[in-house]
C-alpha cells in the first residue's frame, strides 16, 4: 500500500528527467529519443578510422608490414564502433 501523497510514477519521472533530460523531453513531445545508454558518439570512431587509414597508407608507402598490420587491425576496431546502417 502506498503512502498518501507519494506516487511512484512521479518519482520515476523526476529521476528520469534528472538523469537523461533529452530522453524525458522526447517522451513528453511524442518524439522519443534513445536513452543515454544506447547513444553512441560517432566522432571518436571516425577519428580512429582516419588514423587507421593513415597508418595503412604510411605502412604501404614505407613497406612496413607491422605498421600496415596495425592499421588494418585499428580499421577493424574503428568500423565496429560506427553505428549500424540498418538503424
């Protein structure tokens, strides 16, 4: 039994608004947004991918197999950080 004057839904709404205001605002306007836990930052992935491409090009130009291999591994890691094109 709940106490008089307390509503668990209002408390949940206040906590959600405090922790993730974009998500709460999206629910209010009817245009839902992804919660903070599911949002990905794409800038880091693109920067990592640019570094990997530079490493691959440099490794190819200087005939350095280790640099080339490291660039290919880094490119694979960077592409796994990019968002899924199906979404």
